[in-house]
C-alpha cells in the first residue's frame, strides 16, 4: 500500500473542504453552466468537451443532460444513471466519458455513486489482475476492494482529529470533522 489510510483520509478531508464541498453545493442544487464547467475543470475532464470554455452551448448541454438524468425515475441504479449520462454526453462529444458522468453524478448525490477514474481503474486492474467491461464491473470491483479495507479506513477516519495541527488556522471541532468523515460517501 503506497499511502497510509490515515494520510489518505486527511488528504481527502482537506480536498473536500477546500475544493469539493463548494462544487457539491452548486452541482447538487440547481447548477448553473459555470458550475458544471468548474466541476469538470476541477476533475480534469473538461478538456474532453471541445469548446466548453468558449461555447456556452456546450456547458448548457451538459447541465441539461445532468439534470435530465438525475430526475429520470426509470433509472433505478447508480450504474444506470452513469451509463445514461455517458450516452447523452457522447452525443455531444462523440466519445465515451464515463469519468465525467460519474463525477457529475457523485457531485450531485455523493453516495451511492463511485467515481470512475483512470488511475483507480489502473490500480484495481493491477491489484486484481483483471479487466473491467464498463462502469458496472469497475464499480463492483471498487466496492469489493473497499469492503476488504473498510475496517482500516474507518480506523483512519477516527484518527482525523489528530491531524488538526495540519489543518487551516481555524480548524473545525472534532465532532465536525468526524460528522463528515464518518459518512459513507467520505469513507468510500
């Protein structure tokens, strides 16, 4: 294991508070085009959407697709939503972007969505000596790997208050740290 779970928990805590919480607040509500653009930029997937920085219709299209998929009651599972959003985005960009779809949906709901990331995919494939056929298989493998380390991750989360010395000048109280860090989406 290259990094300890304690270090990873702290890094995610820091990342969540500094960058992702404001994106979640914007995307999970009624996002504006600039919120979608900011989220895609943050997660480093905006470059796959040609013209997103200059053509206002690109961000508006993505936002519209996201809102439509989020509200589609016929899509019962996270995988169905990710696949549907991926398909809708492909219509505009001409290629699959599971990563962008999963990240926008994670920012919309957090749990139970699993972010598809090429580095996580690579690490899982190496660890399991396997190849995944699509988001469903990737998410299932990811959840299985998480289950194998869940106790160690939960222990690392409980240690987060000890990292207060490394947090910004006005760090949150222990119960505030643990209130967030004990949530399923955070531990996953």
